[in-house]
C-alpha cells in the first residue's frame, strides 16, 4: 500500500469522474459540431489529467502519511 493523504485521494477520485464527464461532453460537442464546446472540454480534460498525475506523484513521493 502506498502512503496517501486524503487530499490526494480526493484529487484522483474526483478527477476520474470529471474526466468521464468531460469525455462525454467532448463527444457531444463533436456530434453536434460545437467545436468551441469540444475545445473547452479537451482543455479541461488535459488540466484534470495533469492534476491527477501530480496527485499520484505526490502520493508516491511521501514517506509518511495515511495508508490508503
């Protein structure tokens, strides 16, 4: 088990739900040819993915903390 803080766990779990929502929004934007909506969804998905990556990296770098 990897030591984790509750903040990191929330970032990872909430981020995964947000990614699913943004994927659906991007698909709807492509289907309806709303390119601005698709672009916003893609940019937000990239930001969310970077946030998840940083949370996982913080989680792996910690030597102390709550096991989760």
